[in-house]
C-alpha cells in the first residue's frame, strides 16, 4: 500500500493547475519534436532545459524541480508518440526509434490505410505508456537490482543476439540480411576510436572524425530512397493520389493488434530498463518477435498492422522503462534520460536510491504526471489523426518536395553541416538501389546502432578478464544469450535444408 499512497500524493501534485499546463506544453512540444526528423527527444529536452529555469523561478525549490521535470519528461514521451507520424505518412523516421515503423506503416499508408495505422500507433503508444508506468510503480526496486547484474559481457551477448535476430527482418534472403548487417557494423566503426583515440576510416576528412550521423543515414535510406523510387519509376513524374480510407481501426484491426501491443509493451519496458539499450533496440526486438510469432510472416513489410502496433508500443514502453535506472540507481539509460538527470541535478535533486526518500514529491509527482500526460497525448493525437492523414492525399508533385524539405531541414538541424546533406543524397541513391535489388535496409540501420555498443562492451569485458574470451561463456546470462543467437541463425538454415531434401525426395 506504500507505493499506492505515495502515488496518490504524486497525483495531488501533478493535478495542480500549473503542473497540468507544464505537462500539456511538454507533450505538445514533444509531439512536434517527434514529427520533425533531426530534432529528436534528446535535442528537444536539451533545448528546453534552460527555459524551465525561468518558467519555475518563482516557485519553492522542491516545487520548481517537480514542475521542470514534469515539462521535460512530457517532451520525452511526447516525442515517442510524434515520431510515428512522418514514418507512416512520408517514410521519413521522425527519430531513430521510429525507423522500424516505416517498414509496414508506410506500406499501410500506400494501401489507403494511413488513418488506421496512425490510430493504432496512438492507441498502442497509450497502452504501452500506461503499462510501463504501472510496472515502474511496482517493479522499480527489483528491476533495478536485476539491471545491476548486467555487466559488459551480458550486454555484448545481448547486442549480438539482437544482430542475429535481425535476420528476421531480412525479407526473402537471410544472406542479404547478414550482408547488410555487416555493412552497418562497418559503417559504425568510422570516426575516432573512443578508447585509443585513433582515427578509423576517416581518410583525413574532418567531418568523419565524429562518425556518421545515424539519422542522416536513416532518413536518406528510407525517405530520399522512396523519393528517388517515385521519380525514377513513375511515368511523366506524376503519382496517383493515395486515399486515406477509414480513420478509426476496425474491430478486426484491434483484435490483430491486441497481442502485438501487449507483447511490445512488456518487451519494450524490460529492454528500456537496461541502461544503454534504449527505445530503438526495443522497437527492433518487438518487430522481430512479432514476425517470428506470425503464422504468415511474409505479410510483414507489406502493410501488416502488427508491424506498426508492436514497435510503436515497444518504443513508448522503453521510455517508461528507462526511468527505472534513472530514478532508482541514478544511471541514465539513454541520452535523453542523461539530460533529464542533468536537469534534476540542476535543481539539487540527486537521482538514485535515496531519491524516493529525500525527494518523494519530485519522484512520485513525475510518475503521476506521466499517467496524466499519456491521457493528454491520446486526447490530443486521436482527433489529429484525420488532419495528419490528409497529408497522404497531397498530389505527388507537391508531396515529394515536402518530403525533401523535411528531410533536408531535419538532417541539417542536427549538426549544421553541408557534409551531412551530401551524405543524405548518397544514402538516398544507395537506399533506392538496395531496396530495388531486395537488400533489406533495416538490418543495416540496426548494425549502425548496435556497432559502437558491441565494441565498447566487448572491450570492457576483455579488460576485466585480462583478454580471456571465455568470460562470455562463463557468465550464465551471457552464455544463454549467445546460445539463443546461435540457434536463431542455425535453426532457419536447418529447416530450409530439410525442406529442400523433402522436395527432392518427392520429385524422385
């Protein structure tokens, strides 16, 4: 009853009129931040952090800290909602965790089901947010203890499992999927090595010293790739106007989405709890899981509603899960939670084991405000589905320049670099030719995301074991992940070989 009592006190704080305003402003700005590619939740929270100091200047210190973190957290999970909009409508990921949504969301939009995809995305995000917050209230302490058991060896093996699982995103050919995964890993090594300080594959180009910007590659491959496809493969440069169709999902759609939303919410929360894992990995895992569980996996990538429901639920649940290590251990689980931690420290609030004892008003007020904020997001986004969906009815000669403008603005805003614009065009051309030849783009993107994490955790593990590689097998959790990764690759190959042998025996 202790947790419920504290949560009730948190609601008393969160329901104060000025905190309701802060929560609403936060989720509204967060939605806009998610829609615009290139800004992302991390940039949005960082830009608003100085603003909160002036907004809360007249409040007592404890109330000021609570109000500021309520606004900034609203931007964080609001951006997770908004990121799906351009992914579904324009094949342009609003932020990195929305990349997976493009695979089926954009195909649904092209089939005249944009409204349904946006609605399911909003509903899945809402359910995931509530599930994550309930889990946060009751499971924060035991999960923080579990997360502490994850050392560098366990993280390395988990990331390796993620790369092997990406074969599930590989279309018809696992070989092509693995080629793209390795290409992603190679691209992730470009830049200054964090450990040795040596420049790798930079060819004395200063812009490459900090590596390739992830969002530039993702937007180039998906958004500009689609633009090139439309321009080069459509006669006379004109495209058919795509109809929106119905806005609200049917009972059949809801029934198909219920399981993926539930599984995506739970999986996303537990992945979010792991420091460093993040919403992007959670969304990839959720998509892969649904494809493996599906009776007809060939539907994925062609407009399967499960391919929207699962990753959108997972990335929103992961944002709630990332609050567990931040609030209970003082360990930021992602870049955005690191900035939120900085905001708490700015108000002399130390996240960690003593937060709930020393500053219960801030901790429980934040958790309660996230419940309220998720309701606000649903109420805000569901009426806007019809407005957003109308974008897809824009004729091609107007829509394509819009996609290019959003892509260029988003990419340029990240680092204010013309080099990124050149890279954007190169990735757009590459995305067109790769997808035309059935090379899946998602494994390449995941390889870029996971590459640095795999390398850093492998080095840390080998440093603690004095270079002994058996550390990855001697740790039970690590060994389990490695065995699962091996089975994930071997079992499909054995089943394929067995199927060929059956066909040959029948022909004989």
